[in-house]
């Protein structure tokens, strides 16, 4: 399994979600409001972004990354970033069912 985290421009959310809905085996995504703060340039004000998080089977990860990248891209600075992280295990709290990565 892979966890995919993406930080995107807020106005790109609808396009990204619509693209993700086209991918099989994608149960849900978590969306959080976050702020980006430049460490290198103290004069740059914080910028509002959205962070998407989803855990998917390995074989779907590439599709998810491509869909986010294609539909979140404006071509301007600040479009965001996508991270792909290995997941060792997930446990469903309600049932205790564990899935291994």
C-alpha cells in the first residue's frame, strides 16, 4: 500500500476530486486546510493550500499521482507537491481488521 499526500491550490480541488472519482479501488480521500510558509523568504506571506491524503493499493498509486498532477497543475509557482509514502499496515478501528502493505 502507498499513502499519497498532495498539497494543492484550493481552487483546483473540484477538478482533482472529479479525476480521482474515475479511478477504481479508490475508497475516499481526506482533505485538510493547511498553510504553506516560506522558510527561505521571511517576507513571503503564508499561503492557503489544501492537503489531500489517500491510501491505495500499490498498483493504483501511479494512476492517483498522475490524476492529481494533471488536474492540479496551473503551470504557475505554488501549484503544490505530491508525496508517495510506503504504508506497512492499516487497521480499521471499527472492526479491528488489519491490512498489510
